[in-house]
C-alpha cells in the first residue's frame, strides 16, 4: 500500500504512460476476453460489496506500519533479522475469519507479500518466508485459505510487484536506502514473480483474486518502465481463468484487469490524491483504513467510529463499489481489540440492513443532502444519512406500491404527484440511528 506521505504525479504524464503501455500491449497480445467463469466471478465479487483487508507481515513487529523498512531508512539485512524472532503465538485463522464473517464481510484480501519482500506462505522461490525464516514455522496463507473455505468466505491475495530486498528488482523511486548491492535484472525478477504467483494459485485452490501493488514505483522514470503486465495477466488467466486481477496503479485499467480499485477514495472522488483516474465499467472497489495506517502501528489508535465506517460502506455501495476495509493485525497474531469492536458493530447493522448493500447496484436517485440510494431488482433503498431529515422528495416514474422502514417494515406516510412524477416521504424521528433505510417498491 502506498505510504500516506508518498508523492503521486497524475495528469499528462500518467495519461501518456498508460497510452504507451496500452499501445505496446495491443501490438503484442490479442485483446483480453474474459472467460465465462471469470465473468461469473466478477458478478459474485460485485455482489459481495464488503470485504476486509489484512496488512500483516514481519513489519508488524516494529509496530511502525508496513513501510518501516523504507520510511525508517533501514538496511535490508538488519531489517530481515526480524524474521528470526517472528512468533505470533496467538494467531488463529479460524478466529480471524469468524470475526470477519460476523461483520458481514464476504471476502478477505490478505498481504501474501508486501514491499519488504517477505512471503507469508511456504514459497519455494526464496527462504525468506514465514515457514523457513521464522520460529513460528507455519504457513499463514494456507491456514487462512482453509479457514475461509470452511466458513464460506472468499480469499483474495495482495501481492507486491515492487521489492525493497531483492537485488534484481530495478530500482524505482522507493527503497533507495534499503539495498547496498543492486544487480537489476527484470527478466530474473519477472520470472520470480511468475513462479510465486503460480505457487499461490496452484497450491491454494480457493484463491479468488490477486491484488497487485507497487506499479507506481516507476511512475517518475524518465523512460517508461515496462512492467509487462499484459503478459503477467495472460499467464495468470491461463493458470486460473476465474482469478480476478486488480492493480493499485492509480491509472486507467490495463488490458487484462478484472476490477478497478481506488485507494482511500470513493470512485469519482480524489480527496486523498490517489484516485484521479476515470471510472471504468469493470467491478469497482475502494479501500480504506479503520485507523490511519495499513500495517500495525502502536501509536495509531485513531480509529474511525462504527458510524463513520457504516456510512462509508453505504456510500461505496451507492457508487456501485465494494468497500475493502483494512485492519493491521498485531505482532502477536491478534486482531486489535478496537478493530474487533468495529467488526461487531458493523455486523449488527448488516444483520438488519445487509440486503440494502449485498447484490445491489448504484441507485438511480443521485446523492442528495439527506443521503444516497442503492437498488436491487425488486427494491429501491433510500439511505437517510442526515439524522435531521424529516421529509424526502425524489423523482419516480410511477407511484410505488409501498414505502416502509427497512428496520421493521413499518409503513411510512408518502404522497405521490403523478403530474410531477415526484414522491414525498415523511421520515419519523429516528434518534441516533446511523442510517435510516427506506425501502421502496
């Protein structure tokens, strides 16, 4: 994940880079046509609407966030010593998945390998992994995959395509102080990535998607860097056609990608400076942190309230997007208590209002001062986020059969003007309810 202090350049440079890469890709490869199982996986993914992101690795031991190797100006050989004392004795994959499923989340995206190059599974491509390099000696990805399959939660994997450790990774704009020796060889590094991804897809058959990060590391190169993404994507889809591919590159989707992601911003917004790209017709996902950091940081206890997180989930669904909400597990293997409480609170809300989120699409009622809308094939859901709102007026082509409170199906008083095609709905006093949901059909 990009560091919150990273500098991002958008505009003409990224547009030209994207165009050049697409030209190159178009000249070498046939246009990507998703397999039927891929299209089915996309539809399922869009219906999920809510997932949990987990940033966890040996960086959690330092309790300074997932970028500490780079932000701390550390030398990679010293940093790597953290592996020899990584023993998260309280890690329990089943408990993690149970807590996450209880929140109403339908999928998990886990950091299989972050920018520090440490693999959280038993890879045969490097001894720098959780089984061979730590006293813990357990394959976390394997245990999570088994727990997800047992509890009916889909597992996706985050995978960093940049590496602050390996000598063959061509130096970009980050990790400038982490390596003493550099022997850049992208052919070698590309082969390493392909072999690792092949392991993940073949050894852990339940993996539903791959979430790539780090493409932006070469966005300031004087000569456009060829990551060979279309080739990489073709390799992945050949191995597993249904595997969904997304890339946190902050530009328009590249040929071969199956969903589009937005970092810290809802689609169409760019408050954090990472999401200036246009919205594609692919399934959408926005990711955000519960507190401030992605990886565990001991000083960061500034957690967003459950009300704020529920509103973010609602606003994401109203834009036709999933919300991927991040937690940074502790070095001992536990999910932070504050995060667990947020999961419980969101779960209580989803138990009542989940049908206004799951398998819905962007509502045809545009965002208004009172809130937003989602809709399914049968219902229009009006999410009243302004607690002081006492009457809504929307445009509707015909008079509805009924208008009710979603919480208890209580009928609400409404008036329909056939001439103006407008529907006015009275909203009762609803106290401290985060989102008063009106169901129209």
